C-alpha cells in the first residue's frame, strides 16, 4: 500500500481566513504561516480610556460608546503542550483496513485514528516544536478531522520554572489600555482535544507531498469575553509588572468569574482544517 508524507502548517489567523505570506520554513517538516496575530475584544475603548490605568469605580464611568474601536490584543507567543496528533481515518474505515500499511514511530493506528505520538511543545508563533516534528507518512484518503490532544506539561517540563509547566497552553502579548502600552498573559491547564474539521475534507494522495493546514482563528478567543469591562470594574487587575493576568475573577457576581472556562471553549472551537493550495 502506498504511503503519503505529511508536513504541518499551524496557521494563526486574526480573521477566519488564511494568511498568505507563504509561511516560514522551519526545516523539520513543520511549516508555519503567521500574519497579523491579533484578536479583538468587543468592549469599547472609550470606557477604558476614561477609567485610567487601573480603572475607577464602575458607576462613575461614562456609558460605553458603541462607535469606539474595540481593544486590540496582540499575541507575541502561544505555546501548547501536545500529547498526540490524531487523524480520524476516512469515513467507513478503521485500522483493520490498513493491517499491511507500514506505520512507523511516532505514527501508529488505533481504532479509527492514525495517531502521531508526543508529547511535544508546539510554539504556534515561531513554528518550532520540541522535540522537532519531522515529516511522516499516513494512508491516502479523504480526512475530515484532525485533533490536537493537549494536556498539562509535567513538572519540570519543558524545564523547571517554565510558564508552560503544569499547563496545557500559555500565551502572552500586548495591548493598549488608557492610552498606555500594557502586556497580558494567560495559562490554562486542561485535558481535551482541539478539533480541526472540514466538511469536504482534505485529500491525501499517494502521488504528491501534502501540506496540512491547521487554522486557529485567534480572533474568536477573546471576542466574546468582557475583558475591558472587567478591568474597568477592577475584577481583572494589573500585577506589579503592569501585566494583566487573565484568570477567573474572585467576585461571584463578576462577568469574568468563569473567564477561564469560556476561554478554553473558545480555543477548542477555533480550529479549521484546510489544505494549503
């Protein structure tokens, strides 16, 4: 049975469309296309500007102006701890149909999935993985879903004191608040799959080298979260380094009391499976 070599592109898209700068070749089979890696939070900037750096009491703030631009959050780094990559086999097939296929580590077939075993740390901005992810082979066919199985990194992984230690995903970046540059950070610990799906599927053939595109629309990560309002209400505050740590607010009535779970769900829902033209 013919085998098919795969390379990866992990695309971070500020809108739900593909970026087209051709990608950054890492030399290990993993291509990464990154353009304006930003996401937008819907709370208007007018209230944030009126609030001052740490925000005044909410009742004294002017009503938000819907015509003001949203707060823009620019991601500078996003790292994910990946346990394995899971290809859902073409519809109607299972691993028994590929008994003679020459699967080779780190690739194996279990049930209805071709699995690429980790763990590995993927930097979705630089395109680097640790350890390096080489090109690999899977059976030809039409694939409609690929999952990244993520889990918290073990103690001391990638190294002691690393912010990804004990977390599944760590992200950091910058934004402007009250006309001043600020930084933000969040870390989430959970075990789940980030799904990348396409109804039509991508065709993996035995005749051409393929590039699989995992498109993560980071625009939707913050789009429904009331981050700006929670800063104004002092439910989310800046630390001693003027950094905003995005985490659940302690006040039970706060709109940000479940912000971590909402962010997890947004991340899980942001994937799209594509094939690079």
